[in-house]
C-alpha cells in the first residue's frame, strides 16, 4: 500500500485522539475539575480501531499491542457510562470482533505473520523494547484507570492516569523520533500539555478540599 495513504490513516487516528483530549480538556476547564465524558470514550474507540489498521500496515508490534489492549478498555468504560448497553447486540458483536478479524485479514493479504512483525529488520531489538516499554506503560494507564473506575462503579480519570500518561508518552516520543514516525510523534507531543493540565486540576481540587 502507498506509504502516503498509510500515513493518512495514522494521522486520521491521531486527529481523533487529539480531538478527544481537547473535548475532555474543554469540559474539564468549564467544571474546574478533571472529567471523564462519554464522548471521550466513544472517540477513543473509533480512533483506536483506525490506529490498529495503521500499526498493522506499518508492521509495528509496539503500537499494535497497545491499541488492542486499550480498545477493549474503552469498551469497559463505555459500559460503565451506560452507553455500551444501548447498542444493539449485533453492533456490539461487530465492535468486539472487528479488530481481530481486521488484523488477520491485513496480515493474510500482505502475506505476513506475527513472526515477521517481531523480526522487523528496520527496528533493532533495543529500540523495539523501548517502544514496547513505552506502549505497555502508556496503555497501563488505562488498565489502572479501568480498575480504579470499576471499583467505584464509575468511569473516572484519576491522577495516576495522567502521571503514567506523562512517563509513557515521553518514552514513545523517543521511539517515534528514532522511527521517524510523524504520526506517533505528533500524537504523543500534542498530549503532553493536556496531561499536565489535568494533573494540576486534580491536585488543585484535592488541595481545596
């Protein structure tokens, strides 16, 4: 596939990820506290699906693994919000199965397998490990967030979520610079300010109470 088209797919996904953060930030600033709006999770789910396609076409295991994990965490949050239950059963099944079937189809069309991805000739093992570490940590924030939320039966974006975001995105920016990946670099860089701002809003709220 044409590289420009592949990058266009990636930028479309990052546009969605950026939009969700801007909406979340705007709504949080209005309420003077860090919020977890439903629209944040809806856009996250759509953008993650597109990013899974991008990572598969780029043969980038570091990005692919993280997106598959967070995709289903987004669904859990939409369930906590009560939005997921409103979808028809057929649509829920499609959303759950689409990432897996889509990835398998792409790999077959390209004549690839996961072994080919792991042996990517253009990514030395240390850099692949750095990318995987950043991805695991960056997406661990959602594992932390979903456990935190499920315990309270409410979708929340706690302080720890934003702190982990900052560390994970720093590693991913380093990885993206090495890979010369404008999609990942732009997407991660745009989030830095919003992560810091949300952390400050939470700290201010805790201080005032």
